[in-house]
């Protein structure tokens, strides 16, 4: 029995030593924190905020300090599709994307329970509010202005949480089918109007040029004869076996005058 007692005592001592070593290792692992460059540790000691630590190796007091890791990188938040009625009573569906990052780690933990969820909900309500306060034409044509207004409103409201909103972009707009058809008809009518205006301007310019040509031919009849000869030349270049063209009497008037003068002299 003495040998067994000695063996038991030895094993108990070894086990106690190993347990003590395990406890020491666990305490050291709990006390040592490694914080990456893009993270910060918000430390609470007995429930009281004592500050922000990191990056690098951080030592905390186990069972006394509670730490919260905060990511400082830019978060890309996708705002889900929102059904909005614009100022001119047109129902549309719109979604957006928000870019933000934590600037003050302590406030992002102390001032709000979940800063990502809170920013998401705020972005949704702000998107509905801003889109609902403008007409559909402004939503389609002034998207940059709407993006700037969304960014300003969300940034102002998240500033107490230590968050900086760098950009807000409206991604997609979905219109009702009836509105799409109406806009397509409007665009088609606008194109037809422009085409008619361009054609009318072309006819007006052509009429002006023809009027100038007529006045020039009226002053100089030779111009009309030259134009007539040029037209005959163009007609002869066509592949046609028979060509019928009128001859203006002005071409024969000099000959008629000459023969008429000769006949009067003979008589």
C-alpha cells in the first residue's frame, strides 16, 4: 500500500502542476490581445469605458476588462429595394449603396447598439424620404444632386455615432410598365418633333437658295441657259435609248431676230 500511496501522491502532484500551468496559460492568453492595423479595441473595465487600444499587442486584465473589436475599414452597405411614391404620385422602386467607415471607435460602441444595422435602417428611411420629396423627372435627371443630399443627411445623423459617410449612390430605378410605355411614347414624339423641325429648316434654307438662284437668273439670262445645258449633259449620261427634253424659246430668239431682220431688208 505504501508504494501505491506514493504513486498516487506523485500523480496528484503532477496533475496539480499541469492544471496550474493550464490555468496560467489560459490567463495569459486572455490577457494578451493582438490587434490588426485596421482594428481597434474598445476596453471596458468593470463596466466603465477606459479607452481605445491598438493596433499591435495589447494587454488587458482577464475577468476584469471586457473588450469590443471595431473594424475601421470602409463598409459597403447595400440598401435594399424601397417602394417609394414620388412627389408627382408615381410609384417607383429604388435601391442604393452607402459607403461609410468608423472614425471614433468608442462612440460607435457606446452611442449605438449596432452601428451597421442602425446605419442601414437610417439609409432606408432617408432614401424613401428624399425620393418621395421630388418629381420623377428630377429623380431621373438630377441623380447626382439626390446622391449628395442623401450623403449629407445620413452623414449628419450618423456623426454622433462616430461614423463618416463618404458616398451614397442610387443604383437602380424600376418604373411601372405603364410609365415606361408613356415615357417611350414621349421620347418618340420628341424625336419626331425634332425631325420635323430639322426638315422644315432644310426646306426653308433650300427655298432661300432657290430664291437667290431665281433672282440671279432673272438678272443674267445666260445663267439659265448654262444651267439648261448642264442639265442636258446630265441627262445624256443616263443609260436611256430615248430622251425627250424641252427647248426654251430663248435659245432661238437671237436667230429669229436675225432672220426677221434679213427678211425685212429684202422686202
